[in-house]
C-alpha cells in the first residue's frame, strides 16, 4: 500500500469518525431540545397553577374579609345601635400584605381604640375570635376561653353585650368558659362557679346549673 493510499484511508477514517460524532451531537441536541421543551411546558404549567392558586387565595381572603366586616358590623350595631360600619382596608407594605381596621359611625370615621373607652375594641376582638374559630381548618371543637373579656365595657352596655355573647354561643353551638367579675354575664351562663381562696389554694364552688 502506497503512502497515498494510507493517507486516503486515514482521511476516510477521520471523515467517518466526524460523521459519527455529528450524528451523536445531533441526537444529543435533539434530546436536549426535547428536554428544554418539556421543562418549558412544565414551567408554564407550574406558572398557571400558581396563578390559579393566587387567585383562589385572593378570592378566599376577600370572602373572609367581607364576612368579617359584615358580622363585626352586625355585632357592634346589636350592642350600641345606630349606623356603624367596620371596614378592613388591605394593602401592601414593603411587599408584605397588610390590613388596617377602620370604624365609621354615621359615615364619619371613629378612633377605633378610643371609642367607648376601649369597650368597643374588646367587643370587636371577641367577634373576630368567634369568626376565626368558625373558619379555621381543620375544624376544631368549638371552645372559647375568655378572661375578663369585657372589663372596659361600660355598665349601661353590658346587658347588650351579654345578650350578644349568649346568642352567639347558642346559635353557633360554641362552649364558652368566661372568667368575670361582672354579674350580668354570669346571669346569662348555663353554669356558674365561684372561685375562692382557701388557705392559699384556689377552689371552685358550683353556684348554679
């Protein structure tokens, strides 16, 4: 075999190797292209899923907010009468969701912290706890423990608050255990205990059932 034949054969082998490498690269690029398309479809699906979930969360939050506003407003009106409206203003602060509570009477904004000497805040707080208890998932047994929850409600509004608490407990089937020094609330209770000190030990005596 002449030198020319050897060189031609070497070149032919290299050409064949190059062709083989080209086919491998084409197959590899084809595989990569399919993988990129698959990942793109998966990413698009995830993005769509996220958008749907975000919308569902927004709708759920809006529904909960509207329900909260409506029920708290009804509770305030039941106690104080008149034209009241409790509102929740939602917004964003430093990319974090925020909410601000506002209170209106006869269309004019009231200072929610000072209105009725703080008693109104206590009633709003109680109503919100009731609503959260009803909406929580998974459902829990409906128990509420209240320690002097209405200590700042003035005496002339206490009967209305006591009636509201009694009605909610009855209608929503919530068992409430309340510690109070205000007789108007114990009068509405199904069972009443009196706590007393006995040689440094706190004991309870059944008063009424």
